[in-house]
C-alpha cells in the first residue's frame, strides 16, 4: 500500500498536481480519503417520553426532540439518532438519520410512518447531504451545533452528546 502511495505521489508531483501546499494539504487531510461507512443498524423503536427537546429555529412552529436512547456513535464516526417533530395539530414525523461531523453531512436512512401500524419506511436511496447546502436540514444543523459535534469530531460518547444537547435548548444561530 505504501509503495502504491509513493508511486501515486511521484506521478502527481510529476504532473504538477501537488505543486501547491493547499492542494497537498487537502489531499493529506481529506476525511473521505479512506473512510468507509459501516452498515447502519435498523431504525430503533422510539418513545416520546425519551425525547430531549431542542429548537432548530425560533421561527419553527414544530416542536423537535431527539430520542436520547437512539443516539449511537458507530465505528465509522457516524452519529445515528431518531429525531421527532410534533405539530400543534398533533401530527408526528420522525426520521432515522446519520450525522458526520468530519464532513458536515447528514443522511436520512428511514422515515416513520405512524400507521396504523406504526413502522419505519426505509429511504429508497439514502445519500449524504451537506448541512449547509441547498437541502440542508435545520434540525441536523441544530444537533451538530448543539452538542453532537465538537468541530469536526463527535462530541465524546452518546451520553456526552445528549448531555450537551440538554444544555442548549435555543439553537438558532
């Protein structure tokens, strides 16, 4: 593997692609370079009594919460969790998502279909989306800023993330 990397470096240097320090640094620090996502476990059963409330926007009419027991940190560095939104009319929406602090991305694995019977519906084509992009998820941004991420790294273990989230109720920044 090292021989292949050296050969690639020599080829890139010869082509002039590593001639600038910024390009070289980006190649060396790219969080996606060798990263592989682990298989996401099935969506967990969520319970309303375990929801930790948070506010992704002061302008939202929905009440949001994350199921504290659903927060996990995978060996791939992905924080997976169930997020639930309640409307004033009583409608409930839930998502099973993954958050990557290293790249500032979120992925939706499944949506909750309240039924009856209530069940998870897998997302047909889950893809990573940038938190700051066109399809940004304000709740995912709020979770990342409110305790799940410490910069580009997960904020400790799941219990640490939930504890930090409990301390940050209003997150509209």
